[in-house]
């Protein structure tokens, strides 16, 4: 026993364990095993297969939990479907009352939930008590507010239906709150599967649902491992899948749900940069690293795991960091003075060890604090790697453990380049006292969340979610609610017969004749078209790589012209041209608006010509042609008007901070246009995309591509910079597949058949691009609600949330 005098001299902490009797008693009460919560009740334990969950810090079992079968999932989905009928119809205010009640109950049971979370997951009680559980309550309060406001703030939107939600083990109850609160607020019902390592707080939450009298079936919890998750994803009764977890499983889920019509949001991994400039407050930045990578033992998807330190201060920074690392206390997570707790499970510990060994073998210099380590349980010491190559495994792969990897840079340019040198794009943290530099870097870093002089800050009012292979969709705030709502117009679309496809099977024969035929014999009643319409790439007309073209027929089936038969190479060239035109995203919104107004005026000037062409090519009446051209002109003006008005939000989140939610363009967007409405369909999709600063590779109507190829003359005369709109004609589905496979294409819209939609979604799993497909449903392009609107602008952007210091 140290003497008081000695304690005062060393200022060492004594153990300060949090009481856990109430949790132990609760676990004992359930010693026969925890079962699923379905239709408002815990199912009976007969014939249930159980698996054990344990406390990773003590390596002791906590209880047994049911392994959900396909049948269990089916029952839960059925219950959720039944409950949806009434829950979705309740006034928002009534739903809000339930959400408030849940929030209150969570607050009342804060101590219990924190201890349970810490025992199940291994995270320090300081974190579960001060961060996780208060944020859970905050999430329900915030979304109770949204339930109250949903009708007025989201007009024209309806709940999606039954949501299948799958969550990971790193923030078990917080991830549950992120999923359940917005879904309930919007009027959906839920089947949630917690992670197999950490299902206990979800089951305690089920008890809270019962206590507040939430109607049966509105929330269902089915426990189990990946097989249970897969059964939930596959269930045809699920309308939306929301997943947080590894990129590998996210990719599987994208493939599995392809073509099913299920709405999908994915929050996946990261390797987020933590950038320290030479003018940063280095002591502040060191504390930042502690929060970035040793928070929750580094098992955080947005952990600042890649330190990028400016060369001039790197040695000083690393030495300060090592000094601080020596003071981190690793040990029993229930001890209130412990900073670093246990790793969630032995398998995860092995994974960390393996990656660290690899880092050493690859030449990185590893340093670990001399902090005493517990003898038993799943622990790993805070670790720092320096002298690391950007291409080494530890610099590229998500370690998901308390391991920081540090690299140096010389200039801000190099910092940005290194920061973006990853397949992920979840978060970034920037440390500098120079406001210009911080905001310049914040704008250029490819990440969904950016923290300036702070890190790992979360709030229910701000959106959270990634760019690139970190997934798509946002959780939290106004933008997160859209993941649980569907525009009424889109829900109501009929499964239509898409217009007849051009018969490209006849191509080989025509190809043979084609050399001679830059001018097929045309029927006298059609306007003379004596040339093959070329592709339009990088602001220039381009011959198709294949050298082939195909015959376009008019409404009477007569040959009306030739269009280039684009292929994989043409798409690649078009994407390259679009990628080069990146300055379009950087010009002022006013400039983009001006270009679009000019485009609208030029289209207007040539309206008679377009009307005649439309009538002769499609066989519609002159009145119908005039209506379509008139709508295309008005729509162009409409998007010109929106170009400088589709603003983001400023979220009031934490004190001394403000969070800027900025609508950013994706970059290169692939747009596969409908076969019908050859001019209006094209305009309706291409215009919102470019109005928001994207560059587009468009595949126009396959049967009537000539309206789009005529349109490039209008683009030419309207100061649309080269590469902003590229047009590749040909077989839509084949070209869509190439766009879906292409890594440089960040988002892809496809309007066409159900099979084509499925193929696009499946192929997009490669780089996890965001897709927006029609599933074979036809749209009334003339309608101002179906053919245009804010939904188009929303799909044309992704939200970046930038946290900046603000106020006292
Ligand atoms: P995981 O992605 O396998 O697990 C996450 C959730 O998905 C769990 O509930 C799991 O049961 C479920 N799941 C697994 N396979 C599924 C399938 N085929 N269909 C539907 N659901 C399925 O993550 P895991 O194996 O626990 O951790 C492996 C790595 O993933 C970690 O080392 C870390 O790098 C990363 N990870 C990232 C997370 C994040 O928040 N981004 C969270 C958890 C893990």
C-alpha cells in the first residue's frame, strides 16, 4: 500500500472502479439466455441455438444470446410490416412523443447502460459514460424533434417501409441510435441486428421500447452473426438496408441488394488523415491524436489513423506525442481513470498484431509506450509507427486498433495529395493556426467529415458519412433523414414498359455496309441527314473507337440517320476528358448559372429546329414536339436558377463549434438516359448534374440519340467548358456497365430496364459508387414533380460536414 506522501509525490492514480452490481444482477436474471425481441416481446427460448458473449477485458462470459435464423428474421420482418401500416400513418407529433420517452428512459438508465456497454465492448467507462450514452440520448431527442417537423420540413416525402439495420461492435448502442432514431422519426419500422460481439445494450434497449409502450413490431431486434445479417439483407420484405461495418461486407451487401429495389446506405471503413502543419498548436494537436486514435482503442471507423506531419516539426511533434503516450493508462475499462480499455475480441486483437508485425517487416519504426499492461484480457498498447512509406500496408489498410501511423510532408500540396491517397474518404482532421490554409485543405480533401483543430466530434444534428469506398448516405441531421424517406413521386412510379430498344442485333450486317455509308439511303419524307453523328468528348466531336455506327430509325421505322456505336474505350476517353474538366466544380455557382442561362437561351433560339427534328425522328405530333422542347427549355432555365441556390446548412452542433454542411459535386457522374423523351430525358438528367458542378458522361437514348448529338452544338455555342458534358452514343446497357465498372466515375444514374438497373448496382460495388437507378419504372418527364426537382439536385451532390471553431 503506498503512503499518502508517496502518492502525492508521484501523483499516480489509484484504482477507481465503477460499480457493476446492477449490471451483474441483470445478467444473472437472464442467465438462461437472451432471446430475440420480436413483435413487442422476447421470444421463448425453446429450440433456440445460443452463443456466448464475453467481457474482453476479463475474458469472462457475460451471457448467452440467440443465433437468429432465417425463420426468426422472417417473423421479425412480418411483425415490422404489420406495424408499419399504423406507425407510418401516425401524426409526426405522436411518433415524437415515443422518441422523447425513449430518450428520457435512456437518460434514466445512463449509468446502467454505460456499465453494460463497457463490460460487453471493453471501452473505458469514461467514454461510455461521457460520450456514447449521452450521445445516444441526444440522438433520440434530436430525432423526436424531426418527427415533430417531418410533415412540414419534408413535404412530398413518405417513409420507406421496413428497414433492415445491421450495426458493428465498436459503438454498439450509439450505432443503434444512429440507425433507429431517424428511421422511427420518419415513420419506418425496424428489424435491427446488433454485432455478435456486443448485442447486450441492444437487448436492454428492447426493454426500454417495452417500458415506453412502443407499439409491437415497430422495433424488432434479432441477434446473431453474419449469417443472420445476410438473411436480413436478402429478405424480400425489407425495403431499406442500412449497414455500418467493414468495406468487404458493405460490398457484399451492395451486390446482394442489386436490382432488388431496396434503398441502401453504407457507412464503411476509413484510413483518415490527421494533418499537422508546422504552425499548429502542437500540444493541442498531440491531444487531438489521443482523441483520434486512442479513443475506443482506435476501433473507430473515422479514427485519425494516418498522421501527416509537416517535416519541420515532425521530430518535435513525435517526441511530444511519445511523452504523452507514456501517460496513457491501459487497463480495466471499468476503472474511471483508465484511458485505453480492451480490444473487443481475440480475433480482432490477432488482426491488429498481424498488421503491426507486417508494418515492422515493411521497414516502419514501431514505438510503444512503457505503460504497464494488464496480464489477462484483450489488450494492445498504444503504438506509433514512423518512417512509414505511403504505399506500405499499415499506411493503407484500416488497422482498427490503437495504432497510429505517421508520415511527413513538405508542402500543403503534398499534404493534400497524401491525404487523398487512399481508397477511403470518411474523415480528415486538419491542425493549423492559419484559417486560410485550414479551409483550403478542408475544401480539397476528399472526405465526408472534416474537423478543423478538433477531431472525432459527433452530434445528432450533423451528418456523418463517407466519400468513395467509405460508403454513401449520411447519418444524422437533416441530410440523414433522407435515407429513411422516399419522394412520393418515386414511390408511386409504375413498373413500366420501357420504350422499345433499337435493334442493334442487326449491326454486324450494317457494319459491313457502313464504310460506304456515311449516308444511308433515306426515305424522302425524313430530313436529309448525310453524316454519322459523332460522339462528343472533351468538347470535340469524336469518331467512335470501333469505327462503327448504327442506323437510327424514325417513328415509321425508316432509316433516319447514323449514330456512333460507342464502346469501352470511348467511355474511358470521355471519363478522362470529364476528369480533366475539374475546374467546373471550382468556378463560382454564379458562373455556372450564367452558362446554363446562356444554354437555355441558345436552345430557345433553335427551338423550331429541335421541334421539327423531334417530330420527324419520333413521329410525335408537332404539338407534342413543341411541348417537349418547351419543357426542355424551361427546365434548363430552372436548373440555371438553382445553380447558385442549392445551399448547404450551418448546423448548430457543439459549443465553440459550428458545422458547415456543404453540398459538394461528386466529380464525374455517369448519366444513362431513358430511351423515351430523347431530348427532355437527356436535359432532365444532365442539367441538374452540371448545375451542381459535376462533369457528365452521358449516354443518350439508344433508339433516338440524334437529339442529344444535335444538343452538343448548343453546348458548343453556350460556353460550356470542354469536358463538362461528354456524349457517347450506343447500346445503353453495355455502356452503363462500363461506367459502373469505372473507378473514376463517382456516381451513376441509370434510367432503363430492371435488368440494366440490377447490373449497374452490382457492378458499382467495385468502388462503391453511389447509384440512382430506375428499376424499369417509367417516369413522366413532362411532369414538374417527376422530371425535375430538388431530389435531382440532392442526388447530384454529396454533403461534406466541416467542423470549425466558432464562438466562445
Ligand atoms: P463486419 O463488417 O463483418 O461486421 C459488421 C456487422 O455486419 C456485424 O453485425 C456482422 O454480424 C454483420 N455481417 C457480417 N457479415 C455479414 C453479411 N454477409 N451480411 C450482412 N451482415 C453481415 O466487421 P467485423 O468482421 O466485425 O470487423 C472486421 C473489420 O471491419 C474490422 O477490423 C474493421 O477494420 C472493420 N470494421 C469497420 C467498422 C466501421 O464502423 N466502419 C465497424 C466494424 C468493423
